[in-house]
C-alpha cells in the first residue's frame, strides 16, 4: 500500500515537471514569433533619454531646457539660520471639559482645533467649560499639554514692552535728525560757493 502511494506521488510530480517544461517552451516560442513580427530593433530604438524631471523618454531633450539657474546665495549648507523675530508662544483656546475633583481637563486650540490636556497645577485661576483662555504648550509624558493657563479677555489691549517703545522713539528721533542734517547741507554748500565769488569781486 505504501509503495503504490509512493509511485503515484512520483508520477504526479513528473507530470507537473513535464507540464512546466512544456509551458516554458511555448512561452519562449511565442516571444520568438513576436520578435520576428516586430523586426530587428536598431540601437537608436533601444536608447532612452532622461528629461529635466528625471523621467525616461524616447525623444532627446533640448540641452537648453536642461540648464537650471541656481543662485549661490540660495544654497544653505547645514541648518538654516534662525530669524531674530521671536514667535508668539501664547495660544488662545476654549475649555472643552474640566473636572475640579480629579483636577484635569481639555482645551481646544482656537486655530488648530487640537485638543490639549490641562492639569490643575498649570492653571492660574479656576476655569470651567466654555471659558476662553490663553495658554502655552509644552511636551508632557503622553503628548502636548497646555500650561500657564489663564482667562483671556478679547477686549484687553496687548501689553507693550516699555523697552521696545523706547527703541522705537530713539529710531524716530534719529530719523528726524538725519533729515534735518540732509536739509541743512545744500545751504552750507551755497554759502561756501558764495564766499569765493564775493572775494573775487572785491579784488577786481
């Protein structure tokens, strides 16, 4: 019984092997026929070019189109330089939920619509649902957290830094002085030119 089963398996394997060989031969003959019908391929037909976008193409691209103007000043090696302007880190949002007993809640950012976790330790004054608040964002253990949370008054005027105001006034003053100096220069030149003329007239 075991021998008959073994011989049957061998026959099946042999049949499959012969079938695969036959299919392979048929595919080879099919490719040969297709090649003969298409005719011989020239070297030019086999060439492929690369266009300015990096794609293969049969047509030769114009070398003029391949030229790209690159400004050397635009090339930045390494990290781009930081701008001196300080970004406003304070955000505005609305309290979505807050549990006084458990001491946590969530604030929805007004601009990004992102929901941020807030803990009672990061709140300046008691808050409740739908309160408009201002806050800053910091990375916590499980993601971004809202910190330094306080009530936001939309009608409140923005705080002006006194040092910044002094700098602006100094700039305006310097501009005014520069204009006055520029206005006075032509008069000085005119008087300087008039003096030699007057002296020459007296000598005559």
